[in-house]
C-alpha cells in the first residue's frame, strides 16, 4: 500500500523563459535516489498523493507543475492567456532545466496518463538522463486515442456524450469536438469559457466514475482549476501534442537498455489497454503489468498496490 503523507522539504519557482515560472518541490530523502513525477491532464497539476507511491526514506521525490497549471505562472485560467509557449517540447526543455537546477545526472521517470506520453517523449529525447521508467495508465496521445475519448467512448455513455456534444454551437457538433471546445475555452467572456470548462469536465467525469471506488478531486469544484485544465487539455489535443501519430513507437529504439514497467487497468475506458499492449509489442524490454479489477485511476487499491510494489522493486534495478 502507499506510504504515509509527506511534506516537501524544498520548493521554488524556476524561471524557464517565455515569461514562464515553473513551480517545483522535493520530498523524501534529500540524498535518496531521484525520481521525477510527471502529472497527467495535461494541466492537472501535481498531487500530494502521487508521492506516496515512493518510499520517502529511499527516494528523493521531485514534482513540478507543468506550464500554466498548479502553482506555475502565469496560470492558464487568466484572461487572454497565451498558450503558444506551452507545448510538449517546451515542457521537455523545462524538465532539463529543472534537472540541471537540482544537480541530477540521471533519474527515474514516473508518468501517469498524459504523464506517460510526456515521459516517453522526454526519454526518447534525452535517453542518457533516464535511469528507468514507470508508466501508469499508458498513453501516447495519438489521434486515434483522442478520437476514442471524444467520439468512440460516447457509445458507453450516450446520454453524457449527447450533453457534451449539445454544449457546443450547432455548426461544430458534427465535426471536431476538441476544436469546438478549444475555441469556446479561448473566449474572453467568463460566462462562456467557465461553462465550457464545466461541460468538458462533466464529460470526463462519466468515464472516471464508472469505477465506484474512484472519486473526483476536490479541485474539480474550483472554476479556476477547471478553466486552466480544460484550456491546456484542448490546446494539447487540438495540436496532437506536437507529435507525429506514430512518433513514440517509431523512436522506441532510442530507449534500448532502459528498464520500464507499465501498469495498466484492464477495465480502463479512458486509455484502453491496447495502447499499452502496442507499446509493449514494440518494446520487448518493457514489462506490462495488467491489473484485472481496475480502470484508469491509480488511486484505487489494486492499482496503488501494484504501483507501490513496482517502486519498491526498482530498488533492485539500477541502470549502470
């Protein structure tokens, strides 16, 4: 099971250029084995609960809020926010600046959901900086995965999907719903963009709450949080995360020799198991752990136990 709650021993704001300041924090053992946690969303921000998967006596646990969310500035909920300097590649550069700031040569990379895509893109760009990877709820943010989330998944939740679709102007209902929400969320009128953020998250909640043990974060009641998160998600998905459709699979050879464990719920509707399976087929060195009675949330008991077992197991495997 996860370790007890811990309070960071160090934190700060890192100037990364483009007028952006990245909020970061460290927990656990200052002399421990460094692990970087990449949060999901994109735009969800860091979670105190995620660091509980790592033994604080052994690990130096590093987290940061990606551009525009959490404690990072400027916040994507601000009026007329410019997200042009918020891309996958900007974030990868931010990770490297944080690594240099903290004096780390190599680290373990932990990613959950969108964080898996970011972890894989970072590792393929800087493989020499990665000791090992731990991926939970695997994604590669391909067009096919985005289409599933905002079209295909509707067959399981027809009433919720109909509401999600009806909330955009009629001219956009039969085309690209991500693009339609992307434009609504960029509207400077708070009546329009706050409603769009709530409608977006109401659709997400349908698949999250299919597991009766899953709960929504209290942050989901905060319009500021919802607006920033929805803006960042639609910004990334509208631009396909600035990745080619098969880029991660194409470049997986760059990760040769890097250990990886993937943990995925068999009943995951948000990120169906096929994505993790395809990655495992292209990357035979990676271990795929399928959790039978789990969906997308890493917090339910079976997933949390599997993640903690994996982090405890990483103590025995150090890349030379």
